[in-house]
């Protein structure tokens, strides 16, 4: 009880970072899964919410549907639309990228041997870098999302091999020395003890999720990590790795017992309501890092157009525009 009271007092006394650099992740594939017009979704983020920083995806299975045959038309469109409005993109590259199944391998690559798979990943990653390294919207890369997170996603232990990751990182730096390469840590926990050492580290912040990993017990879980834990973790990385930190994924969408597209509004609100959005954003601001990328922009739009419910969209607008 005394620890709870102490954590509550620390939280109340911790100031919020002012005027953070706001960004959001956007996946055209996820917008399609929700059944919305992905171009309209992205355009609304640019023109209505006036978001000017994005993490975009270059999914391997979409971008190289057959060996050596590359297809970037959807990503080209997003990059070009961002550039028209002077928006900036942190481009997700590599085999592991945000959204399920995390490891986005094309069907043709799933039965490759280890050596051939490593070579194929490298070829795809470098081809993507070469395509976009001179694009006016490009600001940075985010290589292999939560690369060593081996408990989430349809990935294998080989996919998190740090030797391969370091080679991939070095190859990207050589191919494009003019843009920083960021890498993200595994969710709420972990310290970056091994190579590679990117130009900046990101970590995600989730607050309420559906827990189905405790045997027969399934329930909504509020992550117990207090604000000082995240701040201390950031200070450790800055001190011992001499790298800055940013929040690469702040939960601003539901995490329930089934796919979001199948949830009722009431079920969505169990883990993400307008009030919870405000709470999560306040929590992220109190961590103290000046760069925050939100997670859920496809859901905000789906909730608005599919349910005729603009409350989520407008809550996000209000939160990213205050002070």
C-alpha cells in the first residue's frame, strides 16, 4: 500500500514534457483490414489532424511479392503525399515491422535456409533504402521493429539473431550515411546490452491490454510499470549507451480479446476510451522524452467513419494540440 501511495505521489509531482514532437504510425494494410479507404485515412491524418511526423511501413511480403520483383506503389504514394505537405517520415525497414504477424515474410521466403533467408532480408532492406534515401520526406529509418522481442508475433528464434541484426544495421548505415537509423526495444522491459547500437533507441508504452498468457485466467491487465521506471530506463540508456530515447509506440487503440475489427464499441472502450486516451498521453508526457509516436491512427479513423463516432478522433486532436 505504501508503494502504491508513493508511486501516486511521484506521478502527481512529475511534470509533463511541453510541446513534444508528435508523430503516429500508419499501416495501409491495417486500414484495409478495418475496411476503410486507406488513402482517405492517411489524407485525413495529414490534412485534418495536421500530423507532420509519421512512421510508415515497407512490409517485405507486400514490397517483394516474388523474388526480385519489387512493388512499392502504395508506399510511394504515402511518401509523396507526405512530401507535398512537408511532413517527415521515419521509415520502417527490414523483415520485422509493426502490426501482426510482426515478421512479415513473403510466402516464397518462408522455406529458405538460414543463409539464403539472411541474404534475402538484406537484399530487400537495402533495396528499400536505395529507393527512398533521397526522398524529400525521409527523415530516418526504424530497423527491425522490436528486433529481439521473441515472445510476440509469428517469428522464430533465428529472426532475432543479433549477429544478423548488426550486419543489417551496418549495411544500412553504409548504404545511406545521411539518415539516422533507429531501433526499438521490446515493449515495457529490457535494456540494450548488445549490438547493434543505433543512432536512437525507441520503446513502446502500453497501459491496458487483454491478458491471455496466464493459463486459464484471462482478463484486462493494467501494466504496473510506474512512471519512474520508464524515466529511469531512459536515463540508463542515455548514460551507458550515450543515445537519446523516443517513444516509438504509445498505445492509443484497443487491445482486447479479439481482433479490433470484431469488437463492439463497448468492448473497444474497455481498453481505449476517450478518457483512457487522455490518461495514456499524460502518462507518456510525464516520461519526459520530447518525441512521441502514437499507435492507432487507423482505428481512430475507422471509429469515426464506420461507427459515425468522432469522439476518438477529436480527443486525439485535442490532446496533440494542447500547449
